[in-house]
């Protein structure tokens, strides 16, 4: 409600017009009577009329009018308004209607439409210019196009006029010149300089391109983000070698888009590759270093900001692996920082973007405000001896060491500066734990941080916890290592294990918004009354390679002990009967309202190892009748196994029977409601009650209360125990529907183009790629509404394309 005081003003004015006798009879000692209530309601409507009158002048302009007026102004111009656009897009569409019509049928306008309507970069290629044919007298003469491969070679007029390739010097319609490696590698892309025979097939992503009426529309759907000055990771045994990524991963570097509103219209030229959000191939970087360095990536020197870019003769950059090596004179101050651009599908997780978007207000920041800047131990200093109410603000994108444990919290906010991406990285072994303890009714907010290398524990009591635009590093599997390992390692040898969030506190409301996290688990005696996750990605990696349990494999010994105390189901009864006398005593002595002592975990681990390594299978159909086992485990249970294979099977059976205590689920709670909206979950779910809307649940989801809840417009794993789904589809558990599950890669957690082919149930029209309620894709990237934008872009192209041409839509990334 606007704070213009119109309601109070008209309420007082109307009340003064009421005769005094009625005002006196209506008055009450504590609160107004019914007459004053009626007058206040009339005043509220009068305030609305007054605001409308005051805005009449502004509502005549598309730049300043209210959102609801946009379609009416558009109707005056006969604008073919794209209904799926947000208010900003519709306002822009109406404002530029005349501008669009004046440039109708030009290639530059089509590329500008992609920028305005879809908010993406595009390159439009007239495929008829790339047809191999016999030249005739109406063609402009080309003449010889010299090519010597030198960097200082003058550009021939034929290249400037677009009659020959800029890199290969291949004449239009002529034979391919293969001497230039970069140009040859760009064949069959948006930057192809070669001539092709006619293709009469229907235009699709990879076929039917080259023909007279075909117009290729190459759209880059992946976004790129420029990270400010940040801290690289040094290779311990290779002097002077670093990764750009501050967690020590090898990631591809991207070019920063250099197209803006000023580059369209009268100043439009067809973009080169380095101007678009593309992964920087090594050949492109070697060919155009001055265009990419230092605008898209840079190695910086100096001890204090602003840092200065080092010259390229002192740095060797591997753009495809995201690494660099120093050479020549050492950096000033013996310290290096980096600036680089990475690619990702949406503004999810910690990143250098505006965290205030999507109508999300920043959390209230209570004083005193402690600032952390410069990296290193600054965050540890800022979190030392914090008062009950405080704000810790991290002011840059550098890497910080471990903060100290925080206790006695009433209201705490730890936030990175808007458009920065600070990284908090623990490197100690054994794996550290960061604990935050709240007083009864306290609040905690974490925003804009990338946390890696430790587990996070919330203890005490919280009224609300907010996790917004954060990355709790989900880790990286070591399945590609030789030999295979549980987790991959960073360049400095630190394991890329997931950052797990354990809730040992009583939390009434826990919200996760636009974040990427590892496992989120409530651990005895903790509980979450209401867990709300939106526009986020949660991943749980396998945290064991089979064999016997180790001490870290009992994630919640208290929950397992509580189940064994009751012994109400056949499996718990069986396990209790196989415990040692010391194990039974430890279980009976445990108080479910307290944190499980280490002695209980050690005792249970020893007894469980004796059970799974006893030489016999623990599987019986009646014993596991109430357990939802995966198809792979059921298949193994029907086989005659011995030795290590039998031990691994027994362990799998227990992990799937007690996922919160022994398994590795992505979400585990024993009480409360879990509400997921536009969320992708890579891992199992074990909760009390589940609500999911427009989500992708990639593995088994088991809800204790499957009679309540709501599953709508979502994809779920076949065999899940959930409420009856509505307008949803089923896939196999861990089906390969994602382009990659490895965090750090640009296509992380995005649905692949053939994801709908892996649907096993959901009706003939079932789709994941356009199955959300508004026609977007399911999961976290439904936030981008790419299918909706594609439809809107096609609609505008029908209106503004040259007559007689047919678009061929090609998604580049």
C-alpha cells in the first residue's frame, strides 16, 4: 500500500462531516465503532480514486504508465502484444512498435527482437548467401582475395563488403579455403564462411539449413556473468599455475556479451563470435586476445584495489580449462587476483547479479553492521564476539577463510554486497563444521555467499531462517578420476565434497530462494515446521563407495536409535535383535530430545558393520515390505551374492530403509511440511509431507504422509511414495534427463533436449520441457521461461520477417 496518507486524510475529513452526536454515540473506550469502520472503508476507496486522478497524466505515456494500461496503449498502435512477456517486456514492445515497423524485414531488427523479447543474444544468418552456385553477371565482382595468415595483413575490400570470409578469405559461393584453422573449425556454425549445397529438408536444429528461403536464427540461451576481482587457487606443486575458479575447479571461460542497445538500429553490424556469450575456445583467444583480455577475463596484480591487469606476455591462459600460468616478471606485491566470465542458465545461487530481482526484498539488516573486505581472515574477525543482533556485510568477491562459530543469535544477517560473489572456503582436515546457535524466536539470513569445504549446523531455536541467492557447494563426484574416487579434488588437493546443512535446531519457517545447495537434513533433535524452497537446485552425491560403515556415515544416530527404541516395524525389530548387549543399552539410554553422543554413533556403527558383514543377506520380503527400495537394489536382493558384493547389498538395504540416518538424501525431515516450487532435486527425498509445484524430482521421493500434500505440474521418479500427482509425469529414478549433474559446468542441472523421451508415465502429451503451469520447463530453470520466450519470439518474427523467408531456429547453448 502506498504511504501517501490519503486513507488517513479522507478518513479524518469524512469523519469530521458526520454530526457530532453520531460520532459521540459511536465512540468506544478502546477502538472505533461500526460507523467509524464504515467511514474508513469509504476513505480507502476515495484514496484509490485520488491516486488514479493524480496518475492520469503519467498514464498517457508508455514509459510511466501503470502496468495494467500497457495493453490499452498497445491496442491504440495495433501492437501484436506478446501476452507471455512480463510488464517490462510488454512496455518495451509497445514503446518500440513504430521503431520496429520502420525497420521491418531487416536482419538487424530480427537480432534486436531477440534481445528485446527474449533477453538473449542472437545472430541471424541468411543461408542463401552460403549456397554453392555458379556466379552470374548480376553478382558483384570479387577478384582475388589474398590470404597469407599474418596478423597485420590488410583486410581486403571483399571481406569488408561481406563477399569473402573474414578469416578463411573464402569467396562467396567459392571453394573452401582450409588453411586458417579457426575459420575451418567454425563450419556448420553461426560463423560458417564456407559454401554448401542446397538442403531441401525442413529446417531444424541441425539439418535443413542451406536453401534460398531459409533464415538461420542462432540464439544463445545460456547467460554469462562477469565475476569481479576474486581469488584464484594455486597449484601446490606447479609454481605459478592457478585456476580462475575460486573453489579450485577447472571450468570453461566465456566471452562477455558486448551487445547493447547502442549496437542496434543505425549502428548495427553482424556480431563476431567474441561479441557474443560463447565459451572461449583456445583458438579464438589466440586469434582475438585484445578483444577478450581484459574485458572478459584478466589476471590482476597488486596488493590493494584497484588491481591492475597484467600484460599477456606475462600470462599464459588456458581458456578451455579455466587455468593460467605466470611467466616473466613476478606480479607486483607477489599477489594475484583474477576477473573472469562464466556461463550458467539462470540467476540461481551466489553470483554477480542483482539479488533484488524477482520482487525479493533484501532482509532487514540490524545494527551494528560489521564490514568484511579484502579476503583472508577478515570474515573471521567480523564474526568474532557478535552481539545478539548484528549484520555482517562482505563487500567484495574475494575468498575468505572460516568464520567463527556464532551463538546467542537474536537477529543475524550475513550477506554479500549486491552484485558481488564472496567465497567462504574451508581447507582444513578433518572436515570443519560451522555452527550457528539461535536464541528462542531468533532469525537468521544468509544471502549472496558461496560456502565450500565445511558442513553447516544450525542449533538452538529459530523462528525463521532465510537462505537466498547462496551456493552451499554441492560438491563434485570423483567418478571420472583414475581410479574412481568418492569426490573429485580441486587443483590444490582439497576434496570437492558437498557442503551439508544440518538442522539441529527447532525452526518454524525455513526458506530457500534462488539457491544451489548440497544436502539439507534435519538431524535429531532438530525439526522444521515449514520448509519452503523455490527456484533452487538441491543435490546429494553418493557419500560412500560401499563396504563397512565409517564414523562419518552415521548422519543421524539419534534418529536410528529412536527407531530401534520403538521396534514397531519388522526391520527395526530385526536390527534390535541383532544388536550387541552394549548396543541395546546405548539405544535404550538415548534421550530423543538431545543430540546423540559420539559413543552412541560408535556403538551403532560397530553393530551395523557386524550385521552387514555377517555373511548372510538381511533381505526378506516380509521384513522390507514397508520399505521403498530402488529397482537396482531389488534386483541385487534377488541374486545370490557373496563376499564384498553381499556386504555392499546389505549396506544398500539399510541406507534405503533409513535414508535420514544412514543414506544420503538431498532433503530429509521427519516432521513438518516441505513445499517445493520450481525446484530441481538431484537426489532422494525423505520427508513427512510433501508439496511440489513445477519441480523435477530426479530420484525417489518418500513422504510419510502421502494422503496429504500436492504434487502438480512436476516430474517425479517412478516408485515414489507421494500424494496423487496432477498434470505430472514420471521418469525412472536417476534417469539421464539432465545435460550434466556436475556442479561448475555451464549446463549444470539443465534439462536436455531429449528429456521428454525418457518419460515413462504421464499421458501422451506429457512433457518436462514445457510442462510447467505457464508452459515453461519444469524445475529451477522454469524461472527463465525459455519455452514461453521462444513462442513469443516466433510470434514477433512472423510479423517482422522478410517476405518469403522461413526461420530455422537453432539453439546454440
